[in-house]
C-alpha cells in the first residue's frame, strides 16, 4: 500500500464525525485485510471496519453498524447507503462524476472530503 495517501481534508472530516458524537465506520469492497492495511498506512483509526462488500451488499453492514450517513465515491456506495436507509453522500474523489452519483441515488454530492465538516454542521443546524 505504499501509494495510498490520506485525502486532503480527511482527518478533519473524521474529526467532525466524532465531534458530532458519531462513529467512523469503514464499509469497503476491498478484502478485509487490505482495508486494515490501507487504514494503517494512512493513520486512520476506525471504530468499525467491514470489508468484502459491494453495492447493495453493503447495506447489511451499514445498518448493523448504525451508520446514518454513508460517504462514498462510487455509484455502488450510493446503492448500499440507500438500501440501508442511510443518507447517501457522494464525493468526487473517484472516477465517477456528480451526475453518475446522483443517478445512483446520492442525496447530496460534495466536491471533496474536505467539504464534509461544513455539510455535517449544516445538517446539525437543520435537525
């Protein structure tokens, strides 16, 4: 995993999630040991990690972990979030554009992970 780097704003996004009283849970299509290797490489400690799931198959883990907001950069992430009843937040960090994420059901699309804290703060004010 030598080429894996933490996305700009990711540390602040994770801090914002925890500051709001929520947990950081990673639900990934990657093989579970690879998920742990990537997190260790970038220095992220998750409160829950589930690997080996893609698309709607992510829903069971998202529900089981109590995830209310699921952030992802792939249409399959949006499918999994929606199937779990979570808010599907698309982020433009991967190869898919806003139109593809919206077509997959994204409730909101952010330009980068760095935009998550402000969005979360806005959600807290509107709740």
